[in-house]
C-alpha cells in the first residue's frame, strides 16, 4: 500500500518532562492504515528550514481517528514540534515501513523498551491479544512514570528500571529479562542499540524469537536516500525505512 500524505490537525501537545512530549494528531486515513511498528514522516515547519521531514514511530492509535507521537527535543526540528499548539495543522506522510508481526504466540509476549524506544511499543501493546509483559527503562522516574502507567492501564504486567534507581530496578532493563524469559513465547524490543543487542543475545541463547525495532537517522523514509542503511547478517545492506524498522533479530549484523 502506498503511503498517504495528509494535512492533519493537532489535538494536543502534552509535555511529559522537560524535554519529552506526546503529540496527538487527527489523521484518520493514516491511523486506519497503520500497524504497530510503522512510522510517519512529519514536516515540522511550513518553511524550508528545516527542509527534511522527521521520522516518528506511531505511539498509539485511537478509535476517533487520532494517533500520537512520542518525541524528545534534541534538535531544531523537534524544538519546533514542541512549540506546536492544538488547532495547528501539520503535514504527515505515512504509514511507512514494516511493522511487527502480530501472529499470536502460544505464550505471552514480552515488550522491552528503553528511553524513546518505548514509543512504538504502546501501539503494539494495544493491538496484541493475551497476556503481555512490558519491561520499560529510562534515565529516571520523571521520564518513565507517565509512560509506565499507559502500559499498566491496558493490562500489561509492567516492570521498570531506571539509570539512577529512582524508579524500579537500579540498572539496565535487559537485567529484568532473565526472570520472565522462560514464560514468554516472543520478545519485541526497541531502544538504544546496546540494549537491543543485549536483548537479542539473551533471546538467541534461550531460543526465543525476537523482533527488534531499529532507531536510526533517515531523510526520506522511502528507501531513496540510503541514509538509513545497516549491514544485514547475510552480508547485504538493509534499509531501515523499507526493510524495517522492525526486523527479526537474526536478520541484522549485531557485531556492528
């Protein structure tokens, strides 16, 4: 299916922490076509500066035709997006990319997210039937607590870890995987590369299927610019925007 381009109205722009925002947009056509793990390319300004769209995974979808994006202010594009107000219009292109395989596992599914890698996992949790674990990590309580509640509210068994120990386990989120891994039939993860590399390694040794959503820079979102190319396990180059962003863990060259 070809992506849709839609001028969409902003419904809310909630500030969760000093630099983390959740943007809610009325985009019924894109929302209806989206599946968990896919993303949209956002034109953050009506001017030519910045020129390129910015990619954001779809954080959640609502029955009213809205979708939400979770983002952190890290540059000019996201700083402009943080200033957007309800009623403003924004241009979206999507849904793009390959999402998660939602084939039901016989055992519960474990979702593992670190930092802004938590973003696409809420949409996945909304769509997955059955029991779900959500292992979520971030720098501190302020960044993690608002997101953890969203997963708990839809029935996930939530466990938390923070870098500073202010909420949950004091350490890294893969530390919590060993205890639940025997009970799960599949793991889906997104976050910093060292984190997903550790998760993929634990799953490989346990023989548990693992899907990873890869975060990377991209300019076009459609495979033309080659800006998001990564090495695959078979020696070929894969495009995160079109071959992913979700991959089976064994498809990628994890030594890099």
